[in-house]
C-alpha cells in the first residue's frame, strides 16, 4: 500500500537523485570517453524528469484526496524509475543494455497515465 509518507520519501529521493545526476551530467559526464552531445542532453533530460516527478510526488503526498490514490503515485514513481533509469543506463553503459531503449517510452507512458489518473 502506498502511503502519503512513502510518496513523500520517494519524492524526496527522486528530487535528490535528479539533482545529483544533473550535477554529474553537467560536470563529470563530459570526461567519460566517447560521450556525445546527444548523450549528455539525454542524461540531462532524465535528470530533469527525476526532479520534476520527485516534486510531483512531494505535492501528491500532501493532497488530502490523492495522497492515497491507488494508481497515481505508483505509476509516477515506477515510470520515473523506468524512464530516467533506462536513459541514464543507456548513456553510461551503452552497448550492454541496448534492450532498454524500447522500454524507455513505457516509463514515459506510465508517468503520463499516473498524472492523467488524477483527473478522475
């Protein structure tokens, strides 16, 4: 069961993770061999989405009605893990995890579905 407290913790973790990976992307990623500008941009996008969704989960955890929504929080959190995690993995270890490429959009769809479910 997803509780408001768990949503808060996941939101804080995603926001912090996004900031940490964003800092790495801005400073350390360029130093890795064979990193392209497109890969740096993809990594920055993944970091940004982790932050955005972390903040979304923090806000969701405080909402009196939606903090216990059975679908929204898990979909947003799971989608963030899949979306941001797969992009970061593809950038960092490229060849060994190519199968993650087609999985990335599933994470995006899960995030969108989570937010859309709050309409109902």
